[in-house]
């Protein structure tokens, strides 16, 4: 049985479906941030990654956001993009995450969460970020 991979045709937040913490996080995003379905939320395992300029390693290491014009944003920038593309009340949060003086803190916080996601609520051993 062959699986057909999807090529997104609109903005898409890409996450790791093998990670319980990531799956719970995107459920929050879908319920509160993107309630009007302004962008897709898809597991990387279902996407044609090469078609959007991503690799499995990229997606194992961080969330990704593919914009309508094909730009890829990773980590805290992906989360900021999800917020700025979402409901109007979340757009200032996304802008704040990218603001000078805040962006580097958001990047470090994101990296810490990504590195420890297997230890966070909803996390499992499958959530551990592989290290080369």
C-alpha cells in the first residue's frame, strides 16, 4: 500500500506526529490560535518534504512553517508565523516573538523546549530530538 504525500497549497504549520508533546501543542494551536482555519496544520510524515524544501531532520529538530510563497520558517520563527497568521488576538504575540530583543530569548526558549519535549506533559520517548 503506497501513501500519497501532500504538497501544501497554502500556509502550513508542520509538526512531528510521532511526538506526543508536539501533537498536543498543535491541538492547542488549532483550537485557540487558528480557529478559522487560516492555514493548514500537518504532520511532516504526510508531506512531500522535498517539494517544500524541508528534510526529515529539519522537521525532527523543530516545527516548521511554510508560507504561501514557499518561505520556510523554523523553530520560534515557525511558532511566531503560526501566531501572526492566526486569529487577530494572537497576531501581536507572533510579532512580539520576532521583535528585536525578544527574538533571541524566544529562540533559546524554543530550543530548550525542543530539547526537553520528551520530559514535558504529553511527551514520550519518541519525542526526544535525535542528535547527530
